[in-house]
């Protein structure tokens, strides 16, 4: 197979990248290991969509996100854009997202290759000639003029030999994995303030004793579901390297077991859950952080908290440094910062406290955003490779901010636009005229 632009990975970033490239007239192929798109939004049933919210009048992300929300709204899968973007999180139905996204991409002219796992790249002096995927046909060779790595884990960049980092510099630990699950059949009328408070007290005891390995006492919400009587829950953690197949397998088994324990607690203890049932386990453990490519620029904590802007900005991010404990701890531990109250030994608190962000300095300035420069999407030495989504060039702390789905879609739009610019200008990614890519992003309704 052959295509001018080849996008690997059909998550928030990959969908946006493929849409942006095809909408701008380029022949585009999207390769995805599962039989549908959405990435963590569907395989991880993660929601709501975060990172677009600037204030009630103005979004920080539009482009593919806006089109997707409009399409889902038309299909009854979320609120209309005019309503949705004014909220901090956009809740949606993850089943509708699968269909809506696919239709949008088909309409834009994207060609698909599902059930295909990227495994190898043939590289010549920084230029990828072709990649190999493994699927039911055996192996297939795919040639492209430009490639976009939207695998979340930077699989393509890593196996093509480009440099990357993984986790924090001191011990290489990444944010913990997690597992979102949905419970349906809930009688939400019974969830009064009193019921909720009582449930929280019980959950808090079980959390403190370690009987339930949960990092909050929430009763779920409308994240990746908008259905009456159904809620999605984000409560579990697992420490491990999700690019290690054995650790990822262990995560799946551990997290499913914990999920079932939590569900049993709700069913047996919380009024309203008597007739409830697990309506969805995730298909893939929730992976927050793995590899970051080493790009021409690496986003830092300072970029986030100072709301820094750059001339080569290709996306806006309003999100904050949200680092889930890399040790997977849940007792007296909320997020990873200097003020963590864990009573267990933590090498970071003991030896590297200065490195950790402070609880009071996690956010961009009020009502403000920071730039994601085009340089964060361009791997050092690469000639025809771009990266989009959570694996762009960012340090461990800035990564905790840019990993949310709206921001990943915005970097997807940008990667698609940069690839098309390179194709049109017959240049390599190192010398892309960013102003021209920005023009394309603008034409696609993107913000930067
Ligand atoms: C527990 C948890 C809770 C979260 N909560 C929120 C939240 O509430 N709101 C929010 O906005 N974000 C949240 N996030 C973050 C967000 O979901 C992810 O960071 C985001 O989805 C990353 O998008 P992506 O496109 O970069 O990668 P992914 O969503 O991981 O998509 C990557 C895609 O590439 C495919 N792929 C990977 N490797 C290969 C390969 N080798 N060959 C072929 N295909 C491949 C995958 O199947 C997938 O479709 C959460 C994350 C976790 C883990």
C-alpha cells in the first residue's frame, strides 16, 4: 500500500491528523490496531473531553474537536458545540464517537487500514521509506511521503530510531495507569446529597485502610457516557511501564479485579445501585504516560505555568500539570507534587523534592493558555515524520498538562497541517514554513 500521508494510530490525535490532512486535499491513510477509532476515548472509555475550555465565551480548541462534537450531537451522542464548549468537560457517548469519527474521516476522504499493528520502519538517513504492519494478512508494507506518529506511545518514532525520553528524569517512572469503567442500571433519583455523603464516608474508610485501591471517593459521572442511569468511574491506579507488554498485561488483570471490587461495593452499599451492572470495562488499560519524542523544542513546566506563547504556536493548551502518582499510590496521595502527604517512603520527596511541582503552581495563568510550538511535533533529525498527541516533545511535568484529549486533537490538526504544508512545499519537516501550516490550521477552524 501507498499514501502521501500515513497516520499511525486513530486516537484523538490520529483522527484529527488524518482529518486535517485529508480535508486539506492530501491522500491520507489511517492505520489503527483496533477495528475502530477513538483511542483512549473508546478503548479506554475515557471522558469527558478536557483541555478546550478557556472561558464561557471562547474555546481554546476547535478544528476537528468542533466538527466531531457537532457530528456526535447530530447523532444524539453529546451536546451541541455552542453549549458543549462552554463547559469545562465535554461528556459524550463513546459508542457514538466510534461511528461519528469514522463517518467524518470517510467524508474527508481518509482511507483506513484497521486491525493492523505497526511493527517496523525502514529508515534511510532520517527519512522513513516505508513501515511494516502486522495483521491477518501477515505483514504489509506501507510506503508514504510523510508519516504521523499518533500511537500515544511514540511507537513509530521509537522503532524508527529517533530519540525519546520516558518518565521523569530521576527514576524513569511514568504516571500511573488507570482503568475507567461504566456502571449502568443506577437509579440516579436515589443519589441524594445524603446518600452520596454516606457513600463517600464509607469509601474514604476503605481507601484509608487500603481495602479499595481508589484515589478518590467519587460516585462517577457523565464522562464517556451521557445515558440516564449510567456513569463512568475513574478511581483506580496501577504503577507500571505500559510499553512493557508484561507490565501492561499485569495492569489489565489487576485493574479489572479492582474494578469488580469497587462495583461490588457500590451494589451492596449504595442506595440506587441495587440493580446496577458493569456496562463496560475498558478494552485497553488507561495509559497516561509512556514515551515522549525528543523534538526541536521540549515543553516545560515553566511554559505551562507562565502561559508562554511562541511565534510557531500550532495549538493552545489550557490544561494543568495533573500527574497521577507514578508509584500508583492511593492512600493520602492525590497527585504528585511537593506537598504530597504519603506516609510511605518516596524517593522524590526525599531526594528530589525541588523537582516536583508545587500544588499552588500547576495551572496556566487565569483565563489564559500556553502555546504548543510546531517544534514539539518535529523529532530531531527526522525528515518526514511528525508526532501528535500525548507523545509530543514535553518534559514529564508539561506532559501532565498536554495529554488531555482536546489538546491531543489540536496537535493532531497541527501535525496534519504541517504534513500537508511539507507535501505542498516539497520540503522536509525540519524546514517547514510554519506560517503556511498555521494558515491551513486556520482554514480548518483550528486555534493556535
Ligand atoms: C485513566 C485516564 C483518565 C484520563 N482522563 C481524561 C479525561 O477525563 N479527559 C481527557 O481529555 N483526557 C483524559 N485522559 C488522557 C487522554 O485520554 C489521553 O492522553 C489521550 O487519549 C491521548 O490521545 P492520543 O491520540 O495521543 O493517544 P491514544 O488515545 O492512546 O490513541 C493512540 C491510538 O493509536 C493506536 N495505536 C497505538 N499503538 C499502535 C500501533 N503500534 N499500531 C497501530 N495502532 C496503534 C491505539 O490503538 C489508539 O487508537 C486520561 C487518561 C487516562 C489513562
